[in-house]
C-alpha cells in the first residue's frame, strides 16, 4: 500500500483474525472493482475469480456479527472523545453517524452474506470448477463461455450487481480500517543491523502494525508477532531466484502501532 502524502510504501501486519480478514477482503474488493472497469473477457474472468474468492473468505466465519461488534466497540471508543479538546468534533460525529448507519444496514441484511450469489446458477457452476486448474475452459463450462461472449457493458453491469451484494460488508470494513490506520501517531524508529523488536503494553489490545519505508528502498520488512510482542526483520532480494536475506545495515523506518 503506497502512502502518496509522505512518499512511503506501507507494509501492514494484522495482530488478530478479524483485522486479517478485513485486509484480505479489502484486497479482493479492490481487485474485483478494478477488473470490472476493464472491458475484455480477461477482465471479466478476473472479476469473477475475485468474487468467488470473497465468497470463500466469508464462508470461514460470521463476518456480519464480527463487524457489528467491531462497529459497536468503535462507537463506544469514539463517544469517550466527545467534547474533548483538540478533537475534530465534526469529523467525530460524522464517523459515529456512519458507524450507527452501517450497524443498521448489517442487521437488515437477510440471510448469510453472499447467499444471493451462491444461488446464481452461473456463478455456482463456476465455483464448482474453480478448484481445478484450467477448469473453466469453454468445453467445461459452455454457459460461462456464452456469458463471456456478451457485450462488455452487459457483463460489467452484471458483475457490478454481484459486487454490490457485499456493499454493507465492504463499507463497514472500509470504515473500520480507515479509523484503525489513523489511530496511531507515526514514530521514527531504527532497526539495528536490520532487526527490530518491541514488547507491547499488556493493557492495550493492539490490532495492526504498520511499517513505512521510502519508495525505492533497498529492503523490505518481514513482520511477525502477536498482541504482546512483534519483530521486524529487514530483508533484501536482489534476484528473485534467491531467497531474501537479512541486511546488516541500520534501517530508519516509520512505525505505527494501531488500535481502536
């Protein structure tokens, strides 16, 4: 993820399963939307693959309930900041209003997220073949080949309608990740000989670690950790045929430990 304002490349490491799921879905939503904007058969195929991947992620748990709980927790946290000096009250109230509205939308959704797409005969047939390499060839799925032969505008409209069925989930995740990413004040840190370790406060449930490096930096971070401790190793890989190796130089980087 690029940060255009500060010319940094941001690397993120989730510290719990909910944030991990939201980050994966964010990537898939973006992939699907970008693919839908294209007008070739290959764009449509990519969009369908992304939609199926979203369904796969949603099958692993009750995301709707998780989002409602996270939004309720966000509201509780933000309400403590009402009338506090130095807090942008207009933005605070806007965020609170959006969170309350999204909770109502999520509770109004009937059935499990994605159930409409699973009931779609075409998508269901593609899902059944998607686990096979090359399993969506024309001879396997002539109905898919026929759909792909339709005008680009018609395919795009159908794809957009399918993606829109996830809209309350997408916007809820977008709000939570936006507030989470903005929750920490960036700090400049140094990794001696390419290694950095930090113990986190036990009474603060950190959810996301963000590492910022200048675009074009000769290294990248490998982040691992838990809610109590994390490490960052800065690696370089001059040749993709070789394994990345830890660098021996000191590295200055931007660190954000995020929590709502």
